[in-house]
């Protein structure tokens, strides 16, 4: 590997790291100036890399080709974000989200709001295989319930995100779980089994912590005020919307689509379309209001019932006013900027070059797993894509795991232990921006309460340091196959 290529690769990556440090850390904390927006950070970094590429002799046509390829890969994510914004709006005008809030207020007790906020998204995301879907739907409902009872929204958001990510990680329906297994060429069951080693202890500890926090950070409203708020909210929902069991059909479409492994975008569109039909039939919404909801989002003045002035507080109004095709425009723009930067550094294969350079320094099994964890975290933080992370790191490290006779599920597990789990803790990631746009809670408020990711990442490193995690186990079919015949025999066993 040419030293100049390694140097240029490090320069292109450090351009982003330096911009992040200056724009997000130094400016607000040391210089008392406003932080740069994420869009500007990635724009500046992309411009720097483009100038670097031109200095290296690449033509604009070559650079543009790399950018276009990456932007093409970003298109499904962009379409998904547009669809989720529409979904939230249509579920609101149809009464689907209000009825879910209604049910949630009936079932979830204020005394254990944080524990429920962690457990319920686990069930939803395991059934659907999507953390984003769980956050945007049941997560939004739980945040709404938390707002009503006066609970800490940062803790609630941390619980929701952690629960959603645990269910997503352990679900055989999850796209990122399947991609990690495919990228490393291990059976899906082996990959999930390996993840239990680090993820199950993290979930148990997190559940205990959230249960404890219910006593240390109780809802701010008194028992009397909480009861009054709950009754007021329930009454307002019944006044604004007609309650009907058919309003549960749109979420059912999402769950059925996930169970039968259907693409998420058509399922979201079908669910939104059904919600529009239900809005017209059950809520008697006009076509103009339905179209306006798809376009700009739902507002409480669209409902047919008008005696709301005495019950509709500003908090409840903000609870209902949301959704629309532009609802998630911030994460959409950031996604585009991230992929522009990634497309630019792709021109010189910056990430693979840096990773291969680091691999030459590895001498022990523990160091190999630790390097995998660090590389996975860095790659996901830079690309905001667990897909890219799985294939880049999986391919780069695969032969090294064979060389050290480490079972491949340890590699696939490590891809998710830091790659998937770090997404919600990186301020500039599309996941963090999506969470803020959907739940209205910023990463500054929830990161320290996102116990699952923090604990999971910590356990992954601790296990790697002490050699824990099936290094010498026969728990995987892959272990003996790799030790006897290498990749060829193992691949033939799949």
C-alpha cells in the first residue's frame, strides 16, 4: 500500500473530525459562539475533500461520478424519511396515533413510565424489525404520554430509543441484522446468538436502571394533577376523534409487512393510504384537509368537533400538530450532505485504506476485536450507514479473523455492538436528527439516558479485552469449520 495513499486517506477523514471538533465542540464551549449546523459541517468537509481530490489530479467528472453513486444509495433512505413524515400526519388525522395515545394512557402508569418506555418499544421493534419505525410510531405515543404525566422527556426518549434498538438488533426481521450476517457470511441464527452475549446483559441492566429511575425522577405533576391531566387528555381525544377499532389497521399493515419481509417503503405508503381512507370515513375529514395533512402536516383545527377551547391546552395542541411530507426535512438534507462527503472520500477509497493500514498493526485476538469495534464505530459515525459499515468492515476484517481462528459471528456481532449502537449517540448522524425531528428531544437531553447503547458498547470492549465471547466455544457451527477448513469450507456450509 502506497504511503501517499494512506496519508491522503487520513487527511480526508480528519478533515471531517476537525470540522466536527471545531464546529460542535470548540465554538459553543470555548468561544461562546453558535455551533455549526450538521449540514454546514458536512458541506465544508465535502468541499475540502473535493479540493483535495482536484489537487491530486482527479477530474470533476470522476469526482461527480463518485458523488452520484453515493447519492443514488442515499435515495431509499430519503424516500423512507419522506414516507415516515407522511405516515405520522395521516395516522394523526385518521385518529390512529390519538387512539394509541388513548390506549397508552389507559395502560401505562405514571409510576413506571420509564420502564414501560423501554419495554414496549422492544416488543414493537422485534415484531416489525425496525427501530426507526418503532421510534416514529409507538415511541411518539410514549413521548406523548410522558408529556401528559410530566415525566422527564430526556429519560423517556433514552428508554424508547434503547428499547427500539434492542428489539431491532435481536429481530430476525431487521434489515441491519440481516445485512451484518450477510456481509460476514454467517447464518442469521449464529449472528443473533452471538449478539445475545453482549446485548442481553445490556438490556437487563438498562431495564433495572429505568425501573429505578421511576422512583428517583418521578413525574413532576402531583397525583391529583396527573389524574386531572390524564382525564383532560382522554376527554380531548374523545372530543376531537371518533374512537374505532379500525384505526388500528394502519399499524397492522406495518407489522404484517415486516413479518412477511416486504419492503418498508410500500408498506408505509399502503398504511398512509389506508389512514387517509379511514380519516374520510371515520373522522369525516374533508379531502382538502387530508391533502393538506400529507403536504404540511396535521393541525388540530382540522377536526370537525369545535368545543375544544376549554380542554385543548398548548401542550396538547403541540402534541397533535405534526407530520407531513416536510416533517423530516432536516434529516433528509443531512442525509444528502453525509452521502456527498462519503462519495467524495470514496474516490480514493479512504475508509478501506485506513482500515487495512490499521490491520497490519494487530498482533492479538483481543486487539483484533477491539480494532473491529473502533473501526465499526468510526465507519458508521462517518457514513451514517450501517449497510456501508457492515460491508466495508466485514470485508476488510474477514481474512484476519480466519488468520486468528476467531469465529465469524464474533465479527458480525462486533459490527453491531458499536456500529448499530453508536448511531443514536453521534450528534451528526441521520438517526440522531431523525429522533429529534420525530420525538422533539435533542441528543443533548437523551444521550446520557440511552443506557442500552452506552452499556452495550462498554460490555463489548470489556469482553474483547478479557477474551470473553465464544473465542474457544463450540457454540457456533462456524467455529470448528473455520479452524479446520477456513473460509472455503465455512461458506459451503451456509
